[in-house]
């Protein structure tokens, strides 16, 4: 499966009417896991790169509820870039993919839904370690 299939762009139910917008995201439905944690990132700007890690366990859905940002996802071979610029769109990210979030607009509020409670030990924050764990380390051992 390629990265576009592994990381589908999701469309959330938009129940807006003349009173304004209403976007609904239900765990186990629009999001393919039960949501255990929600966090959001704001106050970053176009010079900041966040993320820069892979997770051994956690699945995530990212959506910009305001403003825009980009997420680059790689498996060490291919990479895709998704622009999050609508509150009714998100991207699903399964475990063991490396991600960077960047190019935040000044009004960006990036909402992250996670399948796990926070556990720092399931984060891989070193890219070489990530490549090693997925069996793509570049070290050639002759023999
Ligand atoms: P970090 O993982 O660097 O944020 P991001 O990768 O999304 O840019 O997290 C910053 C700090 O916050 C770090 O010390 C870990 C802590 N943290 C929690 O305690 N709980 C959480 O759910 C998250 C996402 C981070």
C-alpha cells in the first residue's frame, strides 16, 4: 500500500446551516479509532517545524480547525505532503510513519485526535533510530 492509501484524507460531516458551521467528528466512525486524547497546536508560525517524530503505537487524525498548515509524512522511502486548510478535512496517520508539521498560518489551530493516552516512550524522535526500527537503516554491513 502506498502512503496515500495508508494516510487517507478524511471528510467530516458538515452540518452547517444559516446559523453557521458545525463539523462533527465521531470516534470509531469518521475517525477509524476510539479517540482517547485530543490536543491542539496554535501560536506556531511559518518558521516552525513541529512533530519530527514517529509513534510506535498511536494513530492520529490531524485537522486544521482554523487557518492552515502542512504535514509531511514519510516511511523513509516515499513522502507525501498534505495541506490542511479546511475544518471539514483531516488526514489519518497510522503508527510508525515519520511526520513533520510546518508552514503554519498565524491563525492556525491544528487539532490532533489520538488513539492513545500520552506515553513518551512510544515516540521515536531520532530519524536514524526510526529508519533502524522500520528496517531501512542505511548502514551497509559487508560480509
Ligand atoms: P511534542 O511531541 O514536541 O509536540 P509536537 O510533536 O506535537 O510538536 O510535545 C511537546 C511537549 O509536550 C513534550 O514535552 C511532550 C508533551 N506532551 C504531553 O505531555 N502530552 C501530549 O499529549 C503531547 C502531544 C505532548
